[in-house]
């Protein structure tokens, strides 16, 4: 499970059901197996914290090239 808390700006989350814009002061929770893509389309980007439980290593995460 991944918890992303946006501190400043906006993070766009593209997922199978559409798009979610997560603004400062908001959070999004992504469950294991969900296919998502994060972006920061705003001119100033975003500041956010992502916490994964359990933690993962680069060898175990599923990322598209």
C-alpha cells in the first residue's frame, strides 16, 4: 500500500478509472496491484511524501519503462 501526501502544488494520478488531481493538504492511497502513473503538470511542480508499507526495493517494484 502506498500513501502519498501532497505538501505543496498538485500531483496528478492517472489510474484505470480515470485521473485524480491531489492538491496540497490532500492524500491518495494506492493499493497493491493498482496500475497508476504520477505526474506534476503544474509549472511549479509539487512537494509530496510517499510512504510504502511494506517498504519495497527497486528490484521488487513493477514499473513500466
